[in-house]
């Protein structure tokens, strides 16, 4: 807007205010003479001019207020939708966990994740169940997708879980179809490494890996992950280099079932 328009607008408002004030005080005196009529006409013109100039601004202010209300309403609706979708997903996960608990004869407790390890290489989490709920060290943490980790420490009302991607984690496994046994180790990343599979064994991407139970710690037959990469040419020693992607994505882990051996 040019600088002259605000100044003109202010002048009109001041003049209008003065004229209307003067008219209210001298109305009776001026009502019977030509000067009064002239002043009344001037006041009417000033009022009309003021309405003409201020009208667009009032409309803009009302429009801005309507826009703010609409934006707030949209924001509230989006927040309600997110809460509703979150509740649906949580109910679905809990139903799946309940179904797993009903079929798992050695289940001890269903627990929620209430904390995670802060170190980049340490993959751990904290759950809301402990010794008072029957949770003990070295018990297994599973989900409807498969193996999640194991209990490394249990307090009265909470426990720490070591996830299978941690560099300190290992579990005895076998290839489901070929029944070949090996050891799965965490790497500190989203993948694991399957060790001690001889070169002469045929392993291909997509092969399913399950727990073997030979380590005496984990139950037999728990799904672990699938083979994502095989190098049977440049690996060291007598064994292939095999990468495995866990079925359970730890970044989306919110509930676990603790089971016994």
C-alpha cells in the first residue's frame, strides 16, 4: 500500500471524529440554521467516506479470522485422525500378541517397551515387566513376527532386553529348509550375520532362518529372519559370508512377549 493511503485514512478518521463530536454538542443550536445543515451534510459525507475506506479493511480482518479458525479446525481434525489411527494400530498389535500368547505354552508375560538404549552400537530396550511378573534373566523376547532378543537383566518391575541386532547378541539357528545349523550374530546395524555355514552348502537369498534350540537358551523353531546376501567365494576360512535381515524391525518394536525355554 502507498504511504499516502494510511495518512489519508488517518486524516479522514480524525476529521470524522471531530465533526461527529461537535455535532453531538451543538446539534440543537445548529438544527435551525443553514450552517447546521451544511455541517450535517459534511458529517454524512465524512461518515460515508470513512465507511468506504474502512470497509475493505474490516472484510480483510474478518476473512483472516475465518482462515485462522478453519486452520485450527483442520489441525484439530488431523490430530484426532492420527490418534484414531494410532489406537487402531495398537489394538491390532495387542490382538496379535494376545493370539501369540494363547498359542505359546511357555509364555511368561506380555510387556510394553518403555525405553531404548541411547548408544548407536548398543541395541537394547527397557520393558515394563520384571521379576514380580515372572521375568528372569536369559528368557526370550518374541513378537508375532519372530525373535526380538533376550532378557539380560530383570529388576522388580522392569527388565532390560538385548536385541538380536546388538553386537553382543548371538543365537543358535538353522536354515529351515536345508536344516543346516549355524550361529547368528548381531552387527550393530539392521542386519545380522549367519556364521559357520560351509562353502559346499547351497544357501540363497530368501532362505528362512529359525532358532535351533541347541544353545539351551532359546526355544526351538522361533522365526528369526531371512537370508539377504550370500558370498561363498571371498569369505574367510572355510565358511560362507551370509547376511540375514531379522523379521522383527526393532525400530517399530512396541510390545513383546517374554517366553521361557
